[in-house]
C-alpha cells in the first residue's frame, strides 16, 4: 500500500454532532480536510466512516500517520 498524502502538519478542531456519521479522509487528497470528498476514487484508499456517539470537540488528524485513525495522536510532530 502506498503512503497517504500529508494533507497538513497540524490537527483540525472539529465539533462532532451526536448520532451523525462522518467519513475521515485516509488518502490526504480531499479538499475538505479532515473529511472525505471522494478524491480517493480510483485509488487504493477508502474513507474511515464513524458515527459520533456524543456531541463533543475533537482534534482530527490531517497528517494521516496517526495510530488512532481519524484522531490526532501527535504523529505530525515527527514528520
């Protein structure tokens, strides 16, 4: 598998809505970071879909190297 594009070197603060389904971009090509806009089509990446269990503020990964997919774990600091 090829490496994803590094879309950013800092996380994005996102307000999640309870019960809403999101699609986190795994390829790094989306213009709507940190979420998928379909730019991966024809490639080997697929978005990571998840449903927020509660309304809360989170920091979403944009470097695509997190060990906690979707959410920032500080991996961008070592790129």
